C-alpha cells in the first residue's frame, strides 16, 4: 500500500514494469495506466514511423 501511494503521489501519467504481478497489483489499485515495458517500446516505435 505504501509503494502504491508513493507512486500515485508522483502523478506520473503512466506506470511501467517488467513484473506481471506488479502490473496486476498496480492496475487493481489505481486508475493510472500501467504497461509492461515492451508495450511502451512498441508504442514508441509505432509513433516514430
């Protein structure tokens, strides 16, 4: 709960993790989008060209 509160307090527009358990926990506890790191890479590559 403390880690989630600390992350939420940053007001980051997106959370990124490599750990599927962490992603599931974050998705359940916040409305901030939470992606696997490969999703971020994919999105950046698609927007680049």
